[in-house]
């Protein structure tokens, strides 16, 4: 199954499609047929690491692995947040453009940043627009902002999923200004997230890249455990 992604297409200014693969994969001729008449289109797929047949079918059609994404989960109750001198506020309390600026300059390991076919400016734009959707109230549940030295130093975008009786809180995106990294900002944001959802959700989940060792260490130190791994594959149609 191949479905359009209009939000990402508007940002990248090209046709964008997500490929949903069954266990046996998708025949290369089916993928090639969909590409006909779509020069310059961008396709992507996210496949569980154990589904090697599906990965192989995509690779034979010109798709390339750009990221190995790992998901971590934690069951309630969450760890008790430790003391922190970092002030956490709701996004409505700070300058939205300052938050967007942080989002546009702090990422290195996203699938767009790891794909050499995407220029850095375009990869940064994806993250800026992601956060802008939170500020507009069209995505997610809450945007936490860490304030240090009088300005936004980082943010954590959160959403909830699952049934009403057993919701799961998800860290959708988290970023820290490069000038404030290694100062406990990320830890404070995650602890604030856990404290906020501690009484209303039964589990917590976050995804990150295998290449992002600092984030992996942070989540594990706060009680998150490994759940599963996916490969992310990209295809840039000539």
C-alpha cells in the first residue's frame, strides 16, 4: 500500500509517499509502476528490523536504509523527577519564534539529517514545521519548553495515543539548543513529561535513532527499556 503525505510534500516541495509493506515485501515492479509520471518524487518506508524480506524488496527497488530507529517504553509509575534548576513552562508563555529557532538548529540524527540527499536547511525546515504545528494546536497534546538564562533552551513535544481507559504518553520530538546541551536540559524536559503524565497515563514511549547515543543513554537512565527497532528507508526518484 502506498499513501500520499501532503504535509511533508508541502515542506519538501515535491510529491511524497509512504510505502506500507506486508511481511513478504512489495514487488519492485509495483513500486516502479507507482513512480511512473512522478519524477523527483520522494518515497519512504519504516520496516521492523526482523522483516528482512520486506527490507530486501525495497532495496531491490532502489530504496536505501538511512536510519535504524529504536523505540523505548516505560510502564507506570514513572521515575520520581529529581531536583532541577531548569524552569519548565508551557509554550504559550514564551516567544514562539524562539522555540522554532531552537527546532531549526539542534538536530543532527533525524532521518532527514542522516540522508545525504537532503540539504541541511531542508532537514531543519521539517523540524521547524513540526514544532510550528504544535504551536498552532494542530498536532499533539502539549509542548513543554525549558527556559534558561531568560530564553528557550529546549523543548519537548508530547502526544497521547491508545484507548481512553489506558492512554500512552509519547515523546513526539525533543530538542535542546546546541549552546545548552550537556547541561541537564534534556533530562529536565523528560522528567517534566513523566511528572505531567504520571497520574493520567499507564505507559510512556519514545523513539530515537541508533546513532543518537546521548539520547539512548538518557532514556535508559530514566527507566525506559528497549521495545523494538525499525529500519527507515528512503527512495529519491530521479
